[in-house]
C-alpha cells in the first residue's frame, strides 16, 4: 500500500510547490500510478474541484465530487483508486496537522470538534466561494516559489490561516455552530487537543489515563468532557481509532499480525485478536483475507 504524504509527493516530483508543512498538486491523476490499488493518506488534505467530476473511495465509502465541491480528508484514511473525468481540474493541498494546529493557535481560531470526528467532509460551494479559495491557494503557491525573505514564512502562514477562515465561513452556511469561533470553553479546548493527538500520532495510546495525564486532568474528568462534547467516552473514541488503524495495517501485507499488535501497543497477538474480533466480529486473519479478495 503506497503512502501519500508531503515527503513522498516531493520525492516523486508531483508537487507544483511545497515546503515542509504543505504540498500543492494540480494533477491528481499522477498519484494513482502505483501498482497497489489502495493508497494510504498520511497527512490532512483538501481538494478543490474547479471543473469535471470524480468518484473516490475513502475506507470503502463512495464519495462523488463535482465542480464546486471541496473535499476534506483526515490522515490515516485508505483511498482506493478513483474514477476521474477527462476534464477534471483540481487544486489539491496536503498539509501536516502540526502546522494546522500552529496556525489555528496563532490566529485564535478554533477547530470544530464535529469536523475532527469525521473521516471526510464534502462542502458544496458557490462560484464566488470557490474562487476565493482558489485565490488563496494561488497566492500561497506564488509565495512558496519566491526567493526566501525574512517575512516569507510569516506571509505563507497568514495566507494559510486566512484560507482556513474562508473554509470555516463557507462551511458555516450548512452547519452553523452555536459556539463562537473565538471564545470557546476550556473543556472544548481539552477535547480538541485530545482529538488532534489521535489524528497526529503514528501509534495510538490505548490508555485513557495516558491521554488524561498528558492533558493534565483526571481520567474521570477528561472522559466526561469527551462524552459532553462528542457523545462518546474517551475509551470509545480511542477504541474506534485503534480499530481503524488496525484495519489500515491489516490491508497492507508488509506487516505481520504480530507486528501490528506490537505497533498498536497490545501485549501479544492473541490479545490483539480478541480485541479486534470483539469490535468487528472478525478475527484479524479473516479481516485481512476478506479485504484483499
């Protein structure tokens, strides 16, 4: 399974412009050339469809995109080779979650908890909204290709942050938040930080206490906040992410089941097998066999 991240895009010379925080593509077809049918998205991404249409698959869910759509996707998702129209014209932006978090904090933005829980989101835009987003991407591209100056990085950060504002503004038309974007409770901040950690880590911490200690709160209080803001306990959210990571790794033959168990923090392969079957109804071996058919 081929991984799609900023480094791999750079090595294959597929980006129009990039730095260590983000990469911008204009030809999405180029990333569909590996021998494997499946791709592992290893960074946050959003794709702006300017013209044409596409059908893509995210963790086996079908997403139909058309001109005027913006597609946002979390990392650690499995993408299946897509069906693209011959006239497809897109801007694809891949970025590190650490960079997004930094910009959000610097500009006093909040991240929508509901969006962080979703594997992907499709936003339907009006023409002027689409052109606004396109303009920001083009300005970032222009800055990235310019010679380094003292304020170049700051300018790119401000443009990226402004684009995040624009996306939040567009999305608010269909999903208005009751809370103010700027003034948010400390409880929501704690849950947001937790969800950011879940999205960002290569291996998931399986202990509620582990996350609670990192966030400097008791496990009981931390879990109650998760339940209040997401409708799920911290344990449920952690288990969901562990199962998702398990499924991603099981679909990649380069890892043995023992290696997957070790990577996800299980005592042994047997313990992992019991956990996986309890949550999916299948043993890891049967899931791997069925997913590779």
